[in-house]
C-alpha cells in the first residue's frame, strides 16, 4: 500500500495553509472593495437624488411664489373689484376687449396675465375669479363660472382661506400632466377672490430627461397623491400611474375615439390595475410622509433595481402631503462591475498563490528535504552493526537531529545485544507460564462441572439482573415461564416478596450482612404460576464487578404439604369445638322438654297456655333432631 512521505504531507500542509491564508485575505479584500463600491454608488446616487429634489422644489416654489405675487398685485385686485356684477355684461365687456377665439397670444387675455404666461412658459393658464367663483380675467380663453369646482369650495369653505397646490391631472388640451396653484385674494383684509394658475410639468420632464446622463439611472417625480407627473416615458404620464394604489387610468373614449367629458368639463377615465412591483406602495407612502431612504431588490421592468426616494415639501398652508422624487438604479451594470472586481481579485489571488508555492517549494527542498532524505536513507539501513554516522552541514535543528540520531543508532547496537540475552530468558519464562495455564484450565473445568451438575440451582445476580444460571436454576425459572436469562429479578418475584428480596440484595452489595437464607415466590409475566424457592446468598466478584452468588432450591411441594397439614388440623379443631357445643345444647334442650311436659300435664285442656306449651315441645323435639348428627359425629370421633 502506498504511504505518503512526511515531506509530502508537510509540503501539502504548508501549501494548504498558504491557500487558506491567501484565500481569506482575498475574500476580505474583495468584500471590502465590494462594500466600498456599493457605498460609493449609493452616495453618488443619493447626491444625484438630492440635487434633482432640490431642483423640483425650486421649480414648484418659484411657480407658487409667482402666483402669490399676482394675488397681491393691485391690478389683479382691481380687476375683481371693477368686474360687473351682472355675469352677461361682464362676459360681453371681456369678450369685446380681448381676442378669446385665437388661443394664447397677444391680446388673448388680461395683459398682466398674458405677459406672465409668455415669460414663464410652464404656466399653462392664469385665471382670476371673484368670491363667488365667477372668473374676471384669464390669460386666454372665455370666462367661466367655477363656483362648483372643488378647489373653489375648499378655499371658500375655510374661515381663513389658505393657499395650496392641488393634486395633478392630465390635460388633454396640452397633452401633459398639470397641477394648479391657488391663492386667496384680499382687499383690505377681506376675501374678494382667488388667483389661480395651471402649471405644466414640462420643466420637471426636462429635468428627468436631461439631469442624469446615465442609462442605468431613471428618475420619477410623483405628486402629493402618488401619481407620476414626470417620467422618461410620456405614455406613463398620460396613464396617470398611481404608485400609491398601484393603479393607472385610461381615458374613456366614444365610438369616434374622442375622450368623454363630464358635465363639469373633466375628462372621464377608467381605473385598471398597475402591474409594477408590489414594493412601490410602501416606498411611496414613506416618501409622502416626509421620509427619505432607499430600498434594494425592487424589480423595475423585469430588472433588479435599487430605488432611492426623497420627499419634496409643498408650499402653501393648505397643501396636502408632499411631492416625491425617486431615482431608480439599474443594478445590472453594478453587478457587472462587481463581477469584474471579483474576477480581477481571483486572477490576482491565483497568481499570488502560484508564485508563493513555487518560491516556498524551492526553499523547502533545499532547507528541509535535503537533510530529511539523508536521515531517511540512513534509517532504511536495517543493519545495526557497521553503521556509519550521518553528516549534515548546517547550523540549524537538522544538525542537532543528526547528532541525536547517530547517538541513537549506537545505543541501538548496545540495546540489541541486551535484547538477545533477554529473549532467551523470556523463552524460559513462557514455557513455565504455559504449564501454569494448563493447570488453571483443568481447575476451571472441574469447577464448571461442579456448578453445572450441582443438585441446587445456582445463579449470579449483578445490577438486579441474572447474569448466570446453572441448568437446575434455568429449569426452575423455565417452570415459571421465564425462559430468557438476563432478566431483572424484580420482574420474576412475587409482589409480596419483592421488597424483601431487593432489600436483601442491596444490603449484601453494600457489604452489610442481611439473613443469608429465606424463602420467596417466583412468578411468570402474567403472575399465574407461583414457585416457592429457598435461597442462600453470598457476595462475590464476577467479571471484575460485585454481584451476589445465590443457591436456590424449589420447595413448592414442601409448601403444599405444609398447607395440607395445616388445613387438616383446622378441620379437626372445628369438629371438636362443634361436638362440645352440640352436647351442651342437647342437655339444655332436655331440661326444657322435661319441665314443659310437666307443666303441660298440669294445665287443663282447651287453654291457651296448654296450646303454647305444645308448640314449645314440638320446637324442642325438632331441635333435638338437629343436634343428633353432630352428637353422633362427636361419638365417632
């Protein structure tokens, strides 16, 4: 069989140690590099997100501030106060002074509003209405009554009207999502109207499209209801994707393909389920509550992604919740970079291991294997006599080992001579031991025959179990139905005798001296077979453990004879007792009969007393008849 040399084993262990060490170091370095890479990516993405969120907030605050400035502008306030109370007259005057049919342009509406909208193209429409909700001025288009609109009712219902930004909606006119800003208009601290503006999200859309220059990053802006208002895919904007409730809206169209509008002028839509990751609602809820953070392992268009989110607080005391900005990182390129890092580290690790092993083996062969081979070659020489010393020219432990080995070989030569001498003496001792062993076997055979042919049962009990039983003992046990040896003695002893036997056994094992001879009953598992036994026990050592050697004798027949004799004696005593009682009872009956006969003869006939005495005499005679057999038995006995 091939045996691996010590040098090979040592070489293998050292190489294995090098492999493990370099592997652990490589794994640690790789883990640290991946950790730092993840942290760098995360920090950069969060900086991008914060920058985008700042731009979004700046845009919303700017548009909201312009609307506020218009609400306090004296020209706007004057347009409300000077508006004719009669609606038809107001409309007629306005239509006469403005070109309401040509769309937005010069003269299309109130000059101030038209100028602001032209300068800031993110305004989709500017409009002013009085305290009743009837418009007094617009940047373009016809005046309208807006008293039934929800935003008017919200401002008008407050005791102190508050400005706010509304939820977003999709404008079919401009084919873009828009929101509205509303400010109450006051004149001398009295509420006189509302300044409103429809704000499109073209600026936000441009931010989403142009802010990031990476195909792995995708930006989304959501309004205060969780609806997407800026996304690189404009079809999503038209669908009003609601990430909070995971729904999207599809416009209702008639048979001609035109959208259907409600009586209030809103486009009607139908709601359908959005098939995006179900982790988005939790992200959106946190963001709308003002939280920031990121969520990993979110599937976005079938790609594992990380979603960073940041909330944008809305201006205005009456505004609800916040806007949300989300940055979605496509992890595909990140994973590729991680794989590249792992591959580079793996190749570097392999090269390092290979170079280290080659250098180690070269030095190992020179410093270790050379001296080991010299010693091994000398050790393979089995001739004790004529041995030559091993010479190793080094100043390390191998030189000390060689000197020790040379001394050992010289000692072996001397020891070998002593062993030859001792071997002869050992052979003589072995011969004597063989003679003693034969005598011991003869003695053991005699004892075995004595035990197996004894007239009494012999058992050895250890740890309350029968370890040995001679043929007579085995026969006694089998008569009670206990075929198997190595039984627990408590299972074959009658319950009434069990405490006696176990107590005697335990005391004897402890070295105490309980009564050596006593009787007990053996039963089978069902308890139906009872054998009386007499036991005589002593403590012994059996197989190097304490035990009890017990001699048992079947005394069942003797017990049965004793029980028969006791029964006969009981019956004899009962007969003697009953005969004496019958004799005394007969004497008493004779006295009763004699006196009753005398009294009977003295009484006159046909009297009650004479009749009663006749009944006494009849009963007495019957009693005498009853005791006659007993008296006769007594006479016989």
